């Protein structure tokens, strides 16, 4: 029984070993989120207001709005996180400054993304 337990433990250790993500993962994720946001915006731009009178036509624009908003928010957070990684936080004042900087970055990225639409 002890041998089986140690074998199982070894298998679990091997299966749960940390895996390093590819170096270009952040760039690929950012490109994908940007593409999704742009496709959702294009979908919303293609709809005519006259077609919106019928509630049966609301599904696609509603889905585009939800998906585009989620992708845009994730993109803003991804870019803000990337900027924040370069600055270590050492004290309470530094933590406050980092939080203020993160909020400024979030608002700047949000304005930039929404300004393009």
C-alpha cells in the first residue's frame, strides 16, 4: 500500500508541476482581446436603429455589447497590469501611489479604447 501511495504521490506531483506560459502569451492575448472588441464594435455599428424596434432582433447586438464590453475591460486590466509589473511597492505611500497610478492607467486605457469607437 505504501508503494502505491508513493507512486500516486509522484504522479500527482508530475501532473501538478507548474508550467511556464509562452513568452508571447500576453501579446497574443492582447491581440485577441483587441480583435474581439473591434468585431463587437463593428457588429454594433452594422445594426440599424429601425431594426431594433422588434425585440427579436436584440439578441445579436446585446451579445456583441456584452462580449465587447468584457473583452475591452479585460484588455484595460491586462495593459494596466503590465504597466504595474515594472514598479515594486515598498511602503504605504508607495502603495497609495501605485493604486493612484493604476486608476489613472485604467481611465487612460478606457478613454483610449472608447475614443476609437
